[in-house]
C-alpha cells in the first residue's frame, strides 16, 4: 500500500530524513516511532503530498505521491499533527465541506458524515463551532475527517496526543477496529499503544530507520530483555554491590524507601537471575518483600535504539 | 467544478464570519456616503460641468477608501491558512492548486462586489429626491461599475500574490498596500512631473487608474484599459500560482 524508496528530505541542507526504505502492506497497522525531531512528521507529510522529497520516491496504492499526487491523495486519509481546523466552522458544516472536497458523491455526503460522527463520538458537538471545542474533540474531528471518503490508507500523525486516558483508550479501540478494513500508518510517543495496536513498528532516529519489525521480534532482539526488581531490607550491607556480583546482572539502580531499598536490576537477555538473587538474600539474611521479573517493553527497545549511551 | 464551488462558498462564508469584513463594510459605507454627500452639496453651491455620478467616482475621498480596502480584504487569504496550518489539510485532499487559488481570488472579488452594491442606493435616492438622474445615461453607470470591477480584479490579484508570499497577515497587508498605492501614484506622475518627456508621460498615462475611471465614468468604454487590467490580473494570478507551488519545489 505504501512503498518508500531511498527517501531523503533536506531542509536548507540539513537532512531531516535520509535514505528511508520501507513498505507497508495491505491491512497492516504500522507504528512509526521516534524521538521528537526524528523525521516522523516529515515522512508523513511527504507521503501526504504536502511537500516533495529532496530525492527518492514514495508511492501510495501504486501512485507516486509527487508525479500522480491527485490519485495518491484520493486513496489517503491524512490527519496532520495538531489537527489544524477552521475555527469559524461548525462540526457538521466542516465535515460536509471536507466530504465535497474529497469527492464523496453528493447523495452519499449526509450518510458518510453521519457515519463518521457516530464512529468518532461527535454527535453531541455536531452543531458547535470548532473553535470552541476541546483538544480531544478537535482530535476526533480530524480523525473523522480522515475517514470521510473511506480511504484505503490512513496516515495519522500522533492521533492520541493531548487526549485523556479514557479518550486514548477509545481512540486506540477505534484504530484497532479501523485496521480491519484500512491500512494504517500512525506515529506516536505512547509506546504501550503501539504494542497493543500495531502489527509492525518502524523506529526512526535522526532521520534513519533503526529498526523495522513486529513488536515481538523487536523485544527479542534487544540486548537486555527486561530485568528484576528486588525490594529488601539489607541492613548494613551494600546491596547494590552484592547484587552486581551475580553473573548476568549488568547494572543495579537503587531507590531508597525508609530502611527498605528497592533495587532495579538490568539483566542480560535470556538470563533469569531470580534464583541467584533469592539465594543471596537468604545467605545475607535480607528481609525480602518483593522479587519480580519485569518483562521488556517497547520502551526499552526505543530507549536502547535511540539512546544507546543510557543502556 | 463541484470542488471549486465548495471552496468558493467556503471563502465567501469565511468573510461573513470574520469581524474584519464587517469593519471594512462599515468603514467603506461611511466614507463613500460622506463622499456622495459632499459631492452633491458641492454641486448645490455652484455651477459644475459634470454629473453627480462622475463626481462621486472621481473624488479624492473615493480613491482614498478605494486603495485601502484591498489590503484589508485580501491579507488573510493565504497568510491565515499558512499561519493556522490549515493549508496542510487543504492541500492533502485531491484538489488542484489552481482551484484553491481561483476560489480565493473569486471569493475576495465577490466580497468586493458586495461592498459596492449599497452604493447603487445612493443614485436611487438621488433620483427619488431630485427627480433627476445622477448621470447622463445608463452607459455612465455601466462604465463606472465596469471600471470598478476591472480595477477590483487587478488589485485583488495583487493582494492574492502578497498574501501567498507570507504567513503574516500584517506583512501581506503592508506590501499590497504599498504596491497598490505605488501603482496608483504612477498614474499621477503625468500630472505632477511636468519636466519628464511627453512620451514617458503618455506611457505612464496608460496605467493611470484615475484617467481610466474618468473615461469610463463618462460612459466611454475604452478597450485598452480592459485588456490591461484583465491581462495584468492573469499575470498576478499566474505569479500567485507559481509562488503557491514553490512549496513543491525540490530543494
């Protein structure tokens, strides 16, 4: 559905993205991750034909986004970052306007606008001026707009930013359901969201793709898969030093809670050190009130790939 | 065509939603009303060689209000979309760039025409009270309003161009105000600089909006200004189109 080849974009000589290559297949939900300024929005804007790449090619549904921009745009529902909207229009009025611009057949406009309002929960604000809407509702208007013409592909630039946890959950459900009929490319900072919704993930850093895989495979690949948390009263012992001696432990971080201490152990992948930790605790007569293994999350992958010095 | 109509109706409606449109409308009605009142009372006091209609369209007041309205009605056209970022959803739907530009141009032009409609009332009132027409013939009205339309097209297209160059409405307004005023004064050069050669004065005379209005308001339809303003409008809109497309240049 999306095909990107050697895509490069420079702003005044400064590369924003360099030699991106990826494909998104029909029906996939692709997560696009990266720190601020990594080039996510630039890539999405190029795909939406908002600006051209400096070099390289990108196509949507087989149409080049630059050469055959109109056809490419017809297959695309795009929700830009921060969702710019005309504040002097009412919600229904705006959606009608957008539907006409997107070439929705005249007799189907009312039906489509009704459908997307229903889907995005905009019924209660349909007569309000967009300028008076809260951030969450504006976000939903943007999403409704992207869905109006039933596009094959949705590109959503940070669809859940600025929403409260309930709204995030709703939007996540919505995206999951949409993924049954649409191909979706979405960017976000909220990593659990990607883990729950996306079938594949691209991690982009400083304009380059660092990883492109399913969330499960990414978790398997990183150097340290999760860790162990130990909460214990260690008396006069230097707990962190003792724990570091266990083979497989890469690093220990200590948090103090009155005389209880909380140790977070970073562990090499594939090693379970809980038994060793337990043995150490009994040998040294530490009182233990918690010993748990923490599963690696996409957050760890993200941090490892985009901030290698932290690990 | 349906997309163009959709864009156009959105443009016209956005004028009706904006306070600045009403401010311009009121300001314009006050100034043109005072102008008409002054011209008529002046004619009451002494013998003149021209009609009320000619006087109205050729007075200083009229030109003052005239050059001021264009920056005000065109400054927001593109600059506001750039500022608010709404240009992004607008240019990522399957709409052609020229549809966007022409819809903005005609939207502003329609608002400009709406500004002028109440002035028809002045002449109706004049006829009602004095039992005399304000002009020699219907042709004089047609000529005046035709020239208003031609000048309007040209100046609105200048406004389009300055608005597409910046995301700051004030900058757009200042540049178009300067450009329109300069063009206007170019036509005055022939009356002021008597030492320049007659060829230069004649040449500049071709650009003189005052002269054109003088001719047209007498009911004389000269094709030369029509060609000038229509072709200049096309040039300005082409430049606007190029500037709008510049975001798509591969740099």
